[in-house]
C-alpha cells in the first residue's frame, strides 16, 4: 500500500465520474451570469439552505471574507469562537480586507448567548462597535465538533437582541448535517450569510458557496469581484460541485465511521484522543511531535500536527476502512520503536 494521506479532507482527487461531469458541462461567461452550470449549482445551493440566492466562489476563504466585508465596516469587531478559521488560517484577511478586529469568545470554538452579551461594550465612543458574530460548524481547530443546535439558537437570540449580523463558516456544514440528521436549511436559517465548501469532505476539486437573501448575495457578489474572484467558463468546476452534492453527501457517514475506527485504534495503542470524534476529524496527543512526524512520514503516513503535542487526522473520500487499519498498523510500528 502506498501513501495514506490523512492531512485534510481537501486532498481528495476527482473520480472518473466527476471528471466526466466536468468535461461535458455546458459553460458560458459567468461574469456575465451566463454559465448555465454555475447558475444550476447556485440554485441548488440556495434551495438546500433554503435561502433566496447563492454565489459560487473559488475558495472557502474568499467566501468568508467576501461575506464579512458586507456585514461589517472598518473598525468593527467580529465575535468568533476560539481557533476560528477566519482568524487563524486566513492570512490576516479580516484586518487586511475588511479592516475589522476579531475577538474570540467561549472555548474550543463553542460559545453561548451570555458570551456574546458579555463581549459587547456599551459605549461606542471609546470602544470598537461589535457588529457581527461568526459561527464555524463543524469547528475545525477543535476537532470537527458540531456546534450544538440549542447553543446556536441561544447565540442567535443574543445576536438578534443586540442587532448583530450572523455569519456561518459552514466549510463542513454537510458533515454536521450527516452527523446530526438536522437539515442544512435548519442550521443555516438564522444566518445573514452562510457558506459551505465543495472542496472539503464533499470531494470536489474547488469551490465554495455563500447563501443568503437576494440583497446579501448582491453585496457578496460585488465583494467577490473586488477580491478578484469573478470567474469565466467555470461551469467546468461547478459541474464537479453539482456531482458532489448529488452523489457524495450521504457517504460522509463513512468518513465519520472511519474517524471513530481510527480513534478507537489510537486509544488501543495508548494515545489520548480528545475530543471524541463527532465527524471526520481525530485529534490525538503525542509526546514527541517532531519525532512522531518524522517516523510516520518515513512510513508513508501523512498526518499534520495541529499544534505542539497534538495531531489532526482527517478521514475523507480517498481513505477506506482498510487504509485506516493500515494507518494504525504503521503507527503501531512507530510505537514499537519507542516513539509516541
Ligand atoms: N481548512 C483547511 C486549512 O486551511 C486549515 C483544512 O485543511 O482544514 N473554513 C474552515 C472551517 C476551513 O476548515 C477551511 C479550510 C476554510 C474555511 C477555507 O477554505 P479554503 O481552503 O477553500 O480557502
């Protein structure tokens, strides 16, 4: 067996069937709004999240940042959970592109209405105004956790009471849908702008959607253009997204089962897995980050450290149950060498 790549669910390659859908897609110039496949994808996304409109963008980062620009003004504060992708992995974009400050609240990506209320300063003459709240669901840096629906509703009522806009970073929204059985439209309902990515667990090579009211999407469309995200005959990529939505949503359950299988195996080898996997990520502790990384790499097992002493393994379309077992075998060999 060759390389087993558990670095992220972004590493999947399009299948022959997906490539065929891409090769035969009808296309047009999307900057003129004339690409029929992009239009079909946007309609499908809006329908799934039960919003008036949706827009196709090249990346989850651009989907987040184009949205945030429309919800805030320079100098504003955006509230987000600890380790939010928006803050941690988007190259400083909230400050650079929207001119906003991100203030983290709660713990491990989760927070509630009281955290939102407590974070708002009463006096806008001295403090930056808090304008919006972002929720990441599932939450990447805390191990693919689902934001519990009752806590989400509590956050929404605090935000609405204080007149704050709501943004959903739903890069892995469909993992939350499959893990809970709660529809995407229910998760997305209170948000002014709600994103999801085609290029993560859904297995398409590229692309994200922002969904919202017709007015919200008109504004995001303008921000996309400003950020250089207007694309042309991009139905070729939208076709991959449509294929993913039609064929590769239900199978996320397999990734979740594989993550649990991997976590169980790691625990049997004596690793601490924390938190227990809810979706397709497994966070586990190691004593020797550099040594462990070197030893698994030498065995063609690719897993990235999240921080010193902690690795994140992600299951996906290109990882089978037997790959998981093989990955555990290789880690077993590393442990036998005294590295963990
Ligand atoms: N996450 C990537 C890395 O950037 C860390 C990964 O491998 O998990 N929101 C969330 C919650 C994400 O996890 C990601 C990508 C994005 C947004 C950005 O998506 P892209 O990479 O399409 O810009």
